[in-house]
C-alpha cells in the first residue's frame, strides 16, 4: 500500500516537473534563447493560400501561468509527501545562512555553520524557473535527507530550518542537481 502511494507521488512529481519544464520553455525567461524565432511562416513558391495558425500560438499567458502554478503546487505537495522527513528545529539561536539561485546556479558552492539549528534562506531570482534547496547527510544525494525547502517558481524566497550535527552535508536543487549543488560544513 505504501509502495503504491510512493509510486503515485513519484509519478505526480515527474509529471509536474515535465509540465514545469514545458511551461518554462514556452514562457519568457532571463536566459537568452539562441533561436529567438517564435513563429514561422511558409510562403509558397507561386501564389497559394495563407498558412493556418500555429497550434503553439493558442496558449495564452494566463493558461501558461495557471499550468505553471498547478504544476508547482503538485510538485511541491508530491515531493513533500514522498517519504522526505520534515526539517526539525532545535532550541537556541542557531546559524542563519543565505543562498541565491540565479541563472540556474547557486551563488555559493560552500556553506559553513555551527552544529544545532540552521536556517537557510533561499532567494530564487530566476523568474519562471522552479528551485528549492535539499540537504543530505554526507558527500552526495545518496545520504539521508535532512530536509528540503518547497519547490517554488521564481522570483520567490523560502526558508529551510534544519538541525544538524558536526560533519559534512551535501545540498542541491532537486530540479537542477547537476548545476546547483554544494557542500555544507558543520563545526
């Protein structure tokens, strides 16, 4: 029963990521497209009729925005419920760290904090692009999950509160793990 729920949650997450990717590709973003042509018109060699409207031109900005919002909500809900433990918070002051997502990279690939409660403030400056921060014990994502922020389409700000022991932790954006990752060292 639990395995079936996890499969459904995983399928929902994958579906949402695909929908987000499609919406991000079709909406304007801060990343320059090397082929900025958005419509094509084929002109017959001699006379002829005007070509029919492109089926991709039917999508409106409102429809794209609604699809992006729905997919982000579904992905966040599925990712949160898919066996990832909630972040825990401890007593006392703790450390507060800031990290910015811009141009599909984090501005810092290395963070340092004291053991105990750590608050990570994520500032997603990538308009129309979803990011989060997910922290794992150890040197890579195969370690135990310590906590993750919600998947939010930028521009957006999120906060992740975790309690960590002395050691090394890996963090990544779950949508862009190959370009957005780093190491958290806890003393």
